[in-house]
């Protein structure tokens, strides 16, 4: 059995965060096509190989989350992805949910599936080198949503997943993500985030889950993507930490934020501001798009551009690592607005 607390400590090591490279086949294919790259298994593999072989990645990345497809693929030089990550001193994570499906009886809401056969899958992943896992619940803000039913159904699934992870010696990343989609205010995002986290921890505590061996992956508290409200990093940081402090027990092993479709520069500035406030847990990033979007745009499937893609990823990792250690200075808000670029894949949040 692996040491769960040791894994949490490695994931939350100072100045390091998690790279979420676990998009489903459908989402990854759409993103490749969006960048003009044919959506083949080989190209998905080449893209992920470009990411994980970035020189010096382990300086700012403690773990990489893979999808099942990538977990079983091999790099051009022969090793599997978990083997390559282990030799680079990076922990392998695995996304084990099978996606968010419509929740019967609750129109517009979803419940994440994947519990069937999960014990056997986790045991296989552990034997092949996985040290941590991810399960993502999606919570929608709309009229009457999130409903209590959706919150409870998702919290229950997250809890059963976490218990099975611990049984397999794997650290669960528990992700109740309140989506940015919509015109809602930042205040509504805060309320939905508190509700989602309270429901999740009520369930985890009811089942006696060892909380110091759990990493929570929350959204930051921000206005909806289509809202006219503007919130600067200090405001986001304050609202986000107030929310977490209301709902998340102090024993939780760590907090690793998702980027949720925020432009990369904003996600980094918000992370830097969050890190400036006192918190009872270690805090880091577990970003997908905010780390990889610039790399995909630089690479575009061209073998000669691998170095350019890796440089772009390296810059994002360095900026977020600096955000965690105090080396990142907040650009003025006006500058952040200029850095905004719309999410190139608006459906990503729903379909990941
Ligand atoms: P984003 O940072 O792109 O939101 O992805 C993180 C993630 O893993 C969502 O499950």
C-alpha cells in the first residue's frame, strides 16, 4: 500500500502544481481539430508526448493527470506515459470518471458516472503506476440550479470514488466544479460553490473518508462567463477563500484549483492573489486549459514546432509556479483585460 499522505505532500510540494492533460477522447479530438490537427489516436499521443517531455517540467509540475487512452499509450522512445513521468520525477494521475450524464428527473443537470467496475480499474491503474486520480462533478448555475438533488447525487458519487481510491492506495482529487457558463453574478457563483462543497464534505465525513488524504479541486469564485460583472484578482481571491473557509474542513490535504475556461493570464493572476491570503490548507493549481492552450496553439501538430509548444507550456508552468511562491507580480487590471482571449473551445467545460 502506498503512503497516501506522502503522495499528497509530493503533489502539494512548494511551488509545484498539477497539469491536467486528461481531456476525454471527444474533447481532445475537438481541441486538436480546432487547432487544425487531425483527431487521431496518434496525434493525441504526440500532443501529450510534447507536453510531458517539456524540459524541466518537474520544476513546476508535481503530477500530470492522464486519460485512460494516454495512460496506455507509449512515447516514441518506448516507455509508457506513467513510466516516462516516473523517470522525470512526476507523479501519474488518472481520470477515472466516465463523464457527466443527464441526471434523470432534474432537467439541465448532470451526474458524473463511472462507479461500476471502479474497484478493479483502480487496482489495475495502481499496479501500472498511478498514484492519484481525478473525478469531476459538474454543477450548473441556472434557474433553480443547482438543485439539492444534483448536489447530493454528485457528492455521493464523489464520496464512493474517494473511498475506492483510498482502498487502492491512490489519492483522490475530488472535483465539484461549478461551471463558469452563464450570465450569473460572482455572488451566485459563491453561493453555488459553498453549496457544492458543503454537500461534498457532508458525504465524505458521513463515510469517514480520511480527509488529509484527499485533494479538493475547486473552481475559483468568479462571475459567469457571459456576465458583465468584472472582478479583479484581489476580489476573486477574497471571495474564493471565504467560500472555501465556510465549507472545507481544515484537515483536507490540499486545494488544487481548476482554471475553468479563464484566460491563462487571469487564472495565474487570480492564483497569485489567492496565495497571498492566509489559508489552512496548502494551495496550488491543477490547470488544464490555462497551462496547455498556448502550447497547443504554438505546436499545431507540426513536428518542427515541438520545441515552441514546450516553450509555451514551460512559460505557463513557470508563471503559475511563481504565483505560488510570490515571484509573480500582478499586472494592472487593464493589462489583464488586454491579455484576455476568449476560450477557444466554449464547449470544453461541459464535455471534458
Ligand atoms: P481546466 O483548468 O481547463 O478547467 O481543466 C482542469 C480540469 O482538469 C477539469 O476537470
